């Protein structure tokens, strides 16, 4: 093995010294794939060797008490990275399927770690057979999802492999997590002595949902301000947002005579701070917030009506975060309930009367269906999206669920100004057709990021 690895190292050095600019586009893509696969196979070798170091007690013979500490010194890595490798090496040794997938480059180290985290987080009474099924399913999903998405799916994998015990286990887990988060909630406001004040803290999911729903309408980069209303002050207190000016021409006219577009050059963090201040100011003065996407600022909570009444089970926010049914009921006390009829696949069947613009009932239906920007691989949440007519309004397209899709601002421009096309598939889910230069076969693509089950 040592001789083979030395040959690989020598050849890798030669490849590193070869100028990449001399490669064709196809060769660049091909080399990239081969390098990635080789790195994953070598990662499997690395984990095998680390496990041998650990089980043989090599660090102890060199007066080092822990394998992670030994790795940190020998390979010059951080303690966190060393501990992660030692843990993963042990898991790979105990899980032949994971070991084989890593060696075959079917998963990378990050995905393998997500699989291990998910399997080890299963309830202790799950059983070996269920754990094996969960691992196999996550390894299969690894061909479609990155490590972060696998982590999300891993928290719900029990519902796929053992649905008879998943509901009770999920309810307990959500209740435990939310109770812990609520107990750890904190907020600090600390003057720094130089004119700045540091605001920091932790919120539980329910509290964060309320705060975010109030802040987002005020910190959107595309916010429109009434002519008669003072916009958020800039750093100089001049009464304008950043260095922006009012819109003009057709673009401004399209917004209507009663408002103007504000060019906002603040960072996202600056917008959020200003939004927090303005929320507090509005609460003190009027108690009102501006419109957001045609609706009043609101939380979108999806929950079975029977679970809502009985206060058992789990509810889901539009961000994908989960609440207990009891928390959803508490939020619903002062809320205007907007019923949505779903079928067994989660498809929206009826949300009430449609409108000309993609707002109100139609937008709420799109949020339930698309969960965010529907363009492949985009992770933008619903609050950062716009409704797009698949068949344009000018060409006779209707404003309906069957003719609309949620897109973020960037991908909205992509659909309008490039050769990408969007349509609804037979299951009424959006899919996108890439141009020929992206995929000569023009195979339809979907957004898998927002997948929840």
C-alpha cells in the first residue's frame, strides 16, 4: 500500500504542475470529476489508517493521551477536525456499507459525517435493522443531496423506514429541542464605549419566527416606500435609504403613482438592524407594519387541523423549522387562519379566490407547493421570492396556481433573459429545461433543496 500511495503522490504532484489553462472545457470538467472521486477514495484510505492508529494505541506509545491530539500534531490540523476524523474512522469501520460508498466515491466525507450523525441520532430503541435501513436510504439520497440537505433529511428518515414509531419520536424530539432552546434564550445589549452597542443573543424557533416575520418586510432589498412616508434613515440621518434615489421612467410608473422605488445599498446586516429599530418605532407609535408581497406580514404554519385542535404532533414553518402543535395553537390564538386543502402528496387543492397579481391566496398556495425559489439548487426562502407567470400575462396566461412558480430575483431574470424554460410536470411540480449548451439532452431539472420528506 505504501508504494502505491507514493506513486499516487508523485503523479498527483505532476498533475498539479501541469498548467490547467491548456485543457479544453470538456477536459476541465472530466479532470474535476476524477480528482473528486480520487479524493474520496483516498479519504477512505485515510480513515482506515486513522482507525488503525486508534485501535493499535500508537499515540500512547509516543506519550500522547488521545488519538485526536496525535493527529493534530502530526497532520497539523485543528483539534475539531482531528476529533471529527477519529469519530468518522470508527463509524466507517463499524458500517461496511458506508465504508464501501466512501471508497467508491458515492459519498464524500461531509456526506458520510451527515449519515453517521443521522443514524446515531435515532432513538435508542430503534433497533439494528431500522438503523441499517435508515443508513441505506441516506446513502441512496447522497446521490442527490449535499451534506446539509442530508442532515435535514436525516432528522426525518425515521418516518420513511419506521413510520409506526416516527410520529411519537419526532414529537418528543421537537418538544425536547424547543424546550431546550426556550430555556437557553437570551439577549444582551452591551455598550462598547466607542459609540457602538453590541446586540447579541439566542432565540427559540417560535420567537425567531415572530421576529423574522416582523423584520423581513422592512429589510427587503426591493422594498418600496410610500412618497408620503419617511424611509429608513441612512447613517447620516438624511431620511433616505442608503444613497438611493427614487425610480423614474416606466419602471417607476409600474409601481403606481402613490409610491416610489428606493435603491438600497446597505448590507443585509445593516438592513436588519435598521428594520429592528423601525419595528420598535412602529410598535411604539402606530403598531402597524407595511405590506409584504401583497399580504400583511404573517407567519406561515402548516399543521394538521386535528393536531392543532388536540395540541399533539408537529407543525412546520415556511422556513422548514418545526414547532410542536401546542406552539402552533398558541400562535394561532391571535392569527387570521388561512385554510389550505392538501391532498395526500401535499399538493394544494384549494386556497380560495385567485387575484390578478401573484399575491394573497395564490401566493400562499405557491409557498405551500414550492417552499421557496423553485429553480434547481436555489436555497432562497419564500420571503425572498416573486411569483412568475409560466405563460406570461401579456400572452393570455392566467394568475393561477397552475400557471405560477416562485422564483428569487436572480432566477426570475434568468428565466426571462436566457434559454432556460419552466413548466409544470405531470405531478404539478415545477421543473426547468436547461439550454442546449448546459445539457445537450435538455433533461428536466427540479429543485431538491426544499424537499421536506
